[in-house]
């Protein structure tokens, strides 16, 4: 690629930022000029200590069967935490923190169903086939039975439209549709446009209203239950974890259950014609719904709660003249654990990120041995609970060991050892997510580092506002970004072994892993040593 094209790429993302859009294209390296690096360049000397062999050695241990998939709250996860802490100790890094330790203790509330039963008119239905419910969001019921279910349309209570108006649902079971009502011209009764409102995009709004109205249970009709199951499988197949010691707090959302259209039809029974008439009236004039369905419904939900202890593991490299400011480098070390005889070793997810942080830590200790320290302090943070909903990083962001306002930036690494289908012909790339969300400085610095040292293809596809995968919100950097800290996330994309037992060490591309690892080190070293703290000129998104 010639220099003119490279310049056009740079200009394209600059214009994009000026228009308020996040970068979503690609920056290609300039291959027309030779990559020249001063042999005395400290950053290069240190980055070059990150070696394929060392990455392999770490990953072969972390992703071995001995660590049993590193699921949060299990002995395999504890073994991984000990391995990381022992390595920090071997490097000569002193323990710190409140308890003079390498650990930040995190309490998790492990909740899971021990038994679920749903019967409608004598017909038994199957959990995770005909219905689904989250144990962390719904109470247990030894016996919840009723001979009446109220079909309440869309379950909306808005100034423009309300299904609750004039209806007493205290202590009742209601059944609702997802979405919102539109008229014959495809105009929403809520938004008065062709666009859906928050009542469609945020089911929690309906559940909050139902709780305020005293509803006992909400049955949500889900037309594609299998798709919803697939999306939430990791929370349903394995026990659900939440932060905290398990003490119940005030409920803000109504108990609820997603049911298939077949279950809904059984509950509706001979009232289907009445519901069809309502739908026509709703389409014509926005008529709300209150139809009493005389069905025999029985629900039994039993669950168990355990309080588990987990650990975030950290090392701290103290800076010099700017030591009060901190660069946080993160990766999650947990994975999915075991399912029967299958072990989800998680070599790429996220053994690669964890191993890279360990190698970056070693490079920093090599600097100290040479009498060189970064100006800003650097926090190396390996978090647990990512696979359970970014729990470990969330706990750190809410209970920081070092003042969150002093944290200059977060550099997060999650899955950087494989190649996805898009780039299978050229693995010399990394996806970059979040770099321009909060700081135009961070985005620019990363581009400059790449041009000077790495010459990777920087792919911003998943950084776009329209990314349907929403990866920006799905890794640990997001908990820093929510606090207003500029965060950048390095990622190589998913592959056929993602979240499968086949994500193993033999499939890792260690040359690629090493190159991205060195690039990340260069970025960290630059952020830690530049004169000015990077600016925050973006908007925090929650």
C-alpha cells in the first residue's frame, strides 16, 4: 500500500471523529518504507523481551487441564490466581493493597435453580426449551398457582399509551408481548414516529412498572425462545453469579419468565379470537388490553444460593515524578470451566490476554533492573468474573485500590491469539475498540505507535456505533470507561472454537500474539512516560 492511500485512511478517521461518529474502518500500515527503530530505543529494548517461548510457557500452564477451565468460584480459577500471584512474586514485585497482598478479594453470590416446573391446564413444559427464567432475577416459589392470567397487551405504562389504566393487577399473574403498539401507518403510539421507543429496546422498563403495580409474575411471550436461549446460554447453563454476599436488596423488577408461543397459546385457550379482535382495535385506534384468561397455571421454582470468594490479582509498578497517576492494564483470567467431562480450557479466551499481561509485567521489571522506571505508575490487573458479566472489573472500578480519578487510561487485552474469517488471509491485524470513545489523544497515540513500531492492520469494525455485536460493552475495559477513564481494547475476533472445549493452545498463533503484545507494551510505555496526561474529550456512555 502506498503512502497516499495511508494518508487518505488517516484523513478519513479524522473527518469521522469531527462528525461525531466513532471510527469503524481500517488503518493499513505503510509498507513502502522500511521500519527503522533506534537500537537504543528503551521502549523497543523492553518490548523485545516479550518472547514467543515465554508466552507459550505461560499459556500452556494456564490453559492446561489442571486448571479445569478457570471458571470463577472453582478450584481451577483459584489455581490460576495463585499461578499469577506466584509469578509476580518471582519477578520481585512487592505485594501491596489493603492487606499487603497480590489479591483483591471479591465476593460472589452463586445462584442456580435446583428445580423448575411449569404446568398449563395439566400440560407440563420444559425449562430451557419451552420457557426460561434467570435465578438471579426471579424469586423462588414453592407453589405459585392461579386459575386466571391477565393478558395485558404490551405491559406498557406511558403518558401516550397505557395497558395498566383502570386495571388492578395487584398480586396477579400477567402475560405480555414484547415490543410496543403501532398504528395502521406504522407509527408508534409511544414515539409518534416509525421508530420504536425505549419500551421496545429495554424490557426492564416493563418489569419495573410491573413491580410498582404489585404484579406477582410477568410472563413474557418470546417468539424466538431458542435465539434468546443461545444469547444467554452461559448465564443459564452454568450457575449465575452476582457481586456481593447474597443478601437480598429491595426488588426493583418484577418476577418474570420468558415463555414460548406454544405455552402462550395453551394459556390463551379459547380466548384467541378475543385477542385477535383486540389486535385489530389496537392497530386502528390504540386500544389497550385487559383480557382475563381462565387457565390453570402452576409454577414451582426452587433455587440455591452460595457465597463464593474470588480474586482479582494485581501487580503495581510505581512510577517516578508522575507516580500518583496510573495506567491500568487489564485482562480477565477466568473462563467457562467444565461441563461434564468437557474442559473449556480457554487458550485464546483469555489465556492469551493473561499471558501477555504477565510478559508485559516481566518487561517492566526488566526496566527496573536497568535502573529505568516509568514516570506514571502502572497497574497490571488480572480480573475474574468476566464470563459472568464483567464482575471482577466492575468490582475493581467500584472499589479501586488506587484512586479512580488518578487512573489516566485503561488498556485491555481479550483474545489476541487467533485469526477470524475476515482476516484469515492476513493475520497481521488487531481489532481496536474504544480508542476514540473518550479520548481523541488515545486514538491518535495508538495510531502513531503502530506506525512507528508495529505496522499492524488496525481494524475498527467493532468500534462503530452500529456494531451489532456491541463488543465495546462486552469486555472489562467498559467498567473503566463508565467511570470516564479512556479505555482501549485489543481483540482478534471470534472463531469456530470460541466458547468451546476446542479452544486449545495448539491453535494459538504465537508470532501474532507476540507482535500484538509488543505493540501493547509500546502503547503502555508511551502513556506512562509522556509529559501530559491524555485529554478526555468524549462522552461517557452507560
